[in-house]
């Protein structure tokens, strides 16, 4: 039940975000799909005891691959899809709790949470970059095979 | 000679307009530079050097005549992914040789002047719906869906309103998150809402600078250090404004 709930809400939330960012109407469905895939990876890993940071890396990696696939297929900028996917992973909850602890003078907990939020933001970035690197490697290796054939 | 000179200026005008629209709509720096260079080379200006920062574009074209350089200032930045996609499409068609310089300029001008594809109320509704959905995604209860829906929608509407009132980003974000905190407090104290934290986190999500964070990272990794740092600072400031707004609520209640 919770999984169905999560699938539906993550799809709607990601698509709604693209509307806020004035995304193209024809890519709304695909953006929702990207967001849903990313969130489901994160959610399933996280609820099964995988560390939050690692779960975020894997989820953002998946999002980046899915976005690149859609961007190639529909010839649209990749950012439209990746933004929709990334939004649910942004550590809003942790950053909020960190802020709350700061205000309540619980600095130990606050720094703790802030560091965690920073780590998660960093892991989102790492996931994105990883997939970019792999994408470039694939593209370059393809180019080489073409060059070899023509010679 | 005079003709060639004029043509170079025309090419530069098209490139700068395309770059300006993309940058104002929230495209990544490398995409803006790439698009400008592509357009320039498909019109015959093979040596061009765009230098793009979040607040201005420097563009220089080399040719047989002395090098020409232009600078434009970017003041207002919004998020309009539709325009990024449209300019991208135009650039593809220019590369395919479908447009003359004048036609391209006219098409770009049309895109630049076009408004948002969605009306204000659709935006607010989208913010409200996504707030409610985020609440569920962060393991909130269904009875908090309605409070988060209202809080998120009104919070986003107030962000747009305050931004119109005082065009300082920090102020509008701070006030919007303050209002979100107040509304969440109201819902919880009247017993309509259950968990204060979850409602606030869900409703704050439409204000979160997700696009800026992604762009900052991509720019940094692509070697656009100045743009990356500037966008990162922008994202941090937004996050700080949101946090400060909520913090005020907590320090009073």
C-alpha cells in the first residue's frame, strides 16, 4: 500500500514541479516518470537499510541516465528531466531539522544534521556527474569504432 | 566590406538574443555557450568566443575585419524550461540551415516575448498539489494532506506576490516561508493538521532551489567556475532565506 502511495505521489509531485518551472507540456509525463523512478530507487533502498548517502547516489545516477535517455529520444535539453527527478532527493527535511536545532540552541545536533544535508547534496552531484562521465565514455568509444571502420 | 561588417553584427545580435533568453530562463552555462557558438558557426562566423556568467554575456567574433565584441547585462533571472527547449530547437534548425539571419532573429524575438505556457492559477495549483504529495512522500499522514495543500499553495502565491511588491529575492522567499510557518502553526493549533514538521517541509518544497543546485554542480564540473560558484551562492542564499523564515516562527512559538 505504501509503495503504491509513493509511486503515485512521486509521479504527481515531479510533474507538478515541471509546471512550476514552466516546462514544456509534452514532456510533463516523462518528467513525472523520471521523478518516480528516482524516488522509488531511493525509497526502496532507504527503507531496506541502505545508508541515505549511498541511496541518494544510486537514485541520482538512475535519474541522470533516465534523463539522458529521454533527452536523446525527444531532442530536448537534459536539464528539463533531471531537475524534475532531483527535486524529491533534495534534503529538505534534514536541512529543516538542522535549522530548527540551530534556533533551539542545540548546536551539536544542528551541525550534525547540517553536515548530513551537505553530504546528501554532494551525493546528488556525484550521481549526476558519474552518469555524465559514463555517457561521454560511451560516446567517445563509439566515435573510435566509427573512425576505425572508415579507415 | 561594409556589408560583411553589418552581417557580422547581425549574426552577433542573433547569438546574443538566443544566449540572453536561455540564460534568463535558467539554462546551464555550457549549454548557453554551446548554443551561441553553434549559431555563429552555422551563419559563417567560425571563430567566436562567448563568455557567459549568470549576470552578463560577453561575446566576441573574429573575422577578416577587426574582432568585434559585445556585452549584454542580465538582470532578471527566472525559470522557464519551455523557453530553453524552444531556443534549443531553433538552434538545431539554424544548424540544419532552415533559417536566414532575419528569420532566426524574428523567431527568437517571438520566443523572448512569449509569456508562460501556464497561467498563474495553474502554477499555484501545481505548487499546492506537489506540497501535498511531498508530505506523503516524506511519510506524513493523509489527514495532513489538506493542510499541506493549502499551505503550499498560499505560500507559493505569496512568494509571487511579494516578489512583485519588492523585487528582492531574499525578502520574498523569507516572507513566503514565514507565512508558510504561520499557516502550518495555525492548522496544527486548531487540530486540523497533525505533524507541524511534516506540513512545513512539504509546503516549503516548491521554494527549494533545486534547479539552481543542479545547475551549479553541472557548471562547476564543466569548468565554468565563476558561474558555478555564483549559482551555488544564489542557491545557498535561497536556502538560508527559507530557513530563516521558518526559524523566526520557532523562536516565537
